[in-house]
C-alpha cells in the first residue's frame, strides 16, 4: 500500500520519512485547500525526500477558492510548473474547471503539455470532485489521453465523510481501471485507513494524517 502524505511545509518531512511515507504531495496553506509552495520549500523538500528515494508531487494552485482560472493565473501556473521542474520535483498537481464545473480542457491542455515537455508526472487534484458524476467517464478518458498519471479524489464534496463517498469511489476506480491511477483522499487518517481499505481494497491512499 502506498501512503501519500499531504504536507504544507518542510517542517515534518524528515519525521514523516521515518514514519514510512511513500510519497509526498507538497503544498503551502492547507487551510486554503493547498497552494503552490515557495521555491525554497520545494528545493529543500525534494533534496531531503530524494535522499530516501521518496517522490514529491508539487501543488500548482495560485490561490484558494474555485478552480476557474484567468489567463493571467494560467501564466502564473505555467511559471510555477517550470520552477518545480527546475527544482527536480517528480510531478505537479493541478486542476482547471469552467464556471459550470466541467473540466476546462483548453487550460488543462496548456498546463499538461508544458508539464509533459518537462518530464513531470501529472496529477489531477480534487477539482475532479466538483465535476458531475455523469461526466466522470468522459473526463477520465480525456485525462488518460492527455497522459495524466493519477486522479486525487474524495468521491464527492469534502463535507461528506469518506465512508459516505465509498460507493462513488468504487465507481470511479472501476471507470479508471487499467487506464489511470485513482488516489482516494480527504479525511483518510491513520485511525481509519485500514477500515477504508477493507471497503475499497485499493493500492494507494492520500492524507495529511495518514501516518
């Protein structure tokens, strides 16, 4: 089982490595949902994580709030993607939606093409959970065609318990099977991880308190 630890600074990186972290998602300001971390935080986290052969996926999100981005914000995100590549991050995590909560394929493709050109793994983050269930299959297939590696999802609004979204997660995992990785997250911690896994029988999980 892969345990991806969601962190918002460098402070606990060494402790989490000792506790058995398999992968990091690096953010700043988790209270705002996770934003792009600073140059220095990325640099030091990647250096220390790579010494223990642990990969780092870096959040690309210029602000809190919704996932509907202006052209200027997309330009900022492109610059941040280039920064993460310069600092040897293994991948980037982002998601762009339209005002009616559909995947913004134009803006996503701009960011995906840049990330792929820099040999970065690409993760679709929990913006996915704002997309209507009837659009999941088409959205997943589009992300697969673009070379996205995995989708981080709670299976529904974060206001719902993970145990309430298990049926949705099972459907998403089934739709994605053998095509793209699904990374369940949002409310998974060291106390409930194995209970969640008994219901999902999955190979990887995400959380800030997962270990």
